[in-house]
């Protein structure tokens, strides 16, 4: 579904990604783990069209994404939840969610709204509350819910566990698994390698802008280099 082939990208003349290769199939959870500054966010920005790669290719369903704007890629089914969540703080939960449905018909939006409320019941309970009063976990649920309103086929999540307790992180990752079970593929960027590898079908380790290891979540969780560098074992 998604394929990155030798992608180099960066900011100005500074190259951050060096020949990144990555593949993601229909309905998979693929985790991208790595230390602070490894280039995980830069990889997501390159995929969603926010950043133009210097070289290499990115294809979605075999079609190059080069030249497609982020909003066009949303229409193709690729939706990105950035790390800062980018919510509309003074709008209510339901208004934020409906903003995510700008590509959809009214009937599709109503159906998705019911699905999001089923996935995250706290959002239904607080549908008239303004987003800025929410805790970190609730804001993350709202950001993911808003992305689901666009009807993605591929959802990209940048550090959904940021600022969450370990318990809330598990709740969030369980929701990610349920999203995958509805047929949505997920590219999950996490510094929190242990939890990300536990739910990933496959994973990549990014170091200094290069993909240095790849395997199933279980294989990488068992790999000595990963255990030492990322799992503190
Ligand atoms: P983190 O977990 O800290 O978000 P990351 O793996 O997502 O790390 P990136 O955010 O992709 O890493 O950053 C990779 C490198 O690119 C870092 O050295 C960072 O300082 C640099 N960088 C990120 N954004 C920009 C930008 N807008 N302009 C210049 N350099 C940037």
C-alpha cells in the first residue's frame, strides 16, 4: 500500500533522512521506533506531503505521491495525526470531529461520528466541551477521532503516547489495535519502543535518519541491539 524507496529528506540543505526504505501493507500496524531526533517525524512529514523528499520515491497504492499536496493525499486516504495534535482549542469536541470530515458526505460523517464515539466513549460524554479544557489523553483521543472522521485507509500517528501515563498509553494503543481491526492500516511513530513493538505487526528502527533494522514486532522486541538501545534491558 505504502512504499518508501531510498528516501532522502531534510530541511533546507540539511539532510536528515538517508535512504529510508519502508513498506506497509493493507491493514497492518507498522511501528517506526527510534531515539529523539532520529528522523521519525521527518519521515511522516515526507509521506504526508508536508516535506518534499530530496531524492528517492514514495508510492501509495503504486502511485508516486510526489507533487500531491497533503490535502490531496487526505482524499487518497492518507491521514496524519501530528505530535502536537493541532486541535482547535476553542471548538467543542463535536466541532473538532466534524472539521475532520471535510472530504466526506454528510451521511458518511454521521456514520463516522458514531464509530468514533463508540471507540472513545469519553468523547461522546463530553461532546459539547471545548477541546482546550481536555487532559493530554483526551486530546490525543480527539486528535485520532478527528483523523478517523476523514475515513482514512492509512492513519499515521506521531507519538500518540506523548504525555500519557503508561496505563493510558496501553489504552491508546489498544484503541489503535481496534482501528486496525476495522481495516485501517496504521503507521505508528513511537519513542516508547516497548509498547509500540508489542502491538506492531512489523516494525522498523530508525537511527540517525536511516532504517537500520526491520522485522516483526516480536522479532525486534527480542533483538539484543533493540533490547539494549531502546528497551533498557
Ligand atoms: P522526536 O522524537 O524528538 O520528535 P524524531 O525522530 O521525530 O524525534 P525529527 O523530529 O524528525 O526526529 O528530527 C530529526 C532532526 O531534524 C533533528 O535533528 C531535528 O532537530 C531536525 N529538525 C526537525 N524539524 C526541523 C525543522 N523544521 N527545521 C530544521 N531542522 C529540523
